[in-house]
């Protein structure tokens, strides 16, 4: 190829590259302006770029409480706990994936739990059909990472309460929660929490008609933990 043609091609390629870069900058600017791209998403995406392609910077496991095992609580009208938990778990996963987090939604006794090591494990359950209101979050009793577990619990409590408007239901955490089976099956280094997202009785409208709000509360709690957001402990612990 003659030299001048080569030079023209080179100039043309440089211009094309510049045009692409400008276009990219405009697209990013518009998305940032419209709130679709936040600093958090950009930093997470950049984090993914420096990890291996296809690998997420953070990996989270969400358990759809009772799925694949039993129904959980069953109300007089036939509404089952698992029917409440599953859509919420799927919406939590969807919200986290939008933020660049890798997510698996697991069954209650999912074989994947054995030796699982992720950045956070959160199990989603709902309370009984009684006419009470409120949610609760706990981590495992026996843990080698108490500070991380406490931070995950605190993030979930703070964000969930703020987004759903539900209060913490005091002093009704059960041994089922502290001694939750999944905490024993994952590796010691996996921070874990179980959340009872509300009572199917008193909080039914929120849990069934506004599952997206419920899921946002859980997802923002998980993101708060992953992003090491500083959350001060509330008086109720
Ligand atoms: Zn349950």
C-alpha cells in the first residue's frame, strides 16, 4: 500500500476512535445525568473490568425460604410463606444484578450451600399469619467473623426499615434463626444473615402487593454491606 494511502487510513482510524470515545462519553454523561449510572455502579463496573472477564467483583447467594422443601407457614385462605418468599428473592437478585453483583437464588436446602463461599448469604423468610407487624434480622450464633455478620445485619435492618417503613419486631428472633442450618453449611468466611421480611398476617399487603419495595429494602441492605457503608448500630441492636 502506498505511503500516503496508509497515512490517510491512519488519520481516518484516529478520527473514528475519537468519534467513538466522544459518543461513549456522551452516553455515560446522559446516563449519569438521568440517574441510571451512579458512582456506585461505575466503581463496581470498573472493579469488574480489572477482575477476569465474566467474573463479578461480588458474588451473593439469596435463599428463597422453604423453596424446594416445604411451604412454610400456611394461612387459612391458602396463602403459603414460600409463595411470598420466592418472588421477593427473585426481585432481590434482579436488583443486585443491575448493580453488577453476581447472584444465585438458592433453594432452602440447596446442594450448592455445602462449602459455599460468597461475599454475603441472605436467606429470605416471612413470619406467620398472625395479625402482627414488623421484621427481624439475625446472623448465626456461632461465627468466626462476628464483626462482618453484625455489619450485614445492621445494614439490612437500617435499609429495610427505611425503604419499607416496617419497624423491627422486637425480641421474637427464634433459635430457628440463630441456629439456621445454612450458616453451618457455608464456609466460615461467608457472612450470613436471615431476614423475616414481615408477618404474612399483619404485613400481607406490603409483602404480596409491593414485593418490589420489599426486595429493594433487602437489596439495598446487601449493597450497603458490600460497599462497606458505615452504619451505626441502632439502640435495639
Ligand atoms: Zn420460613
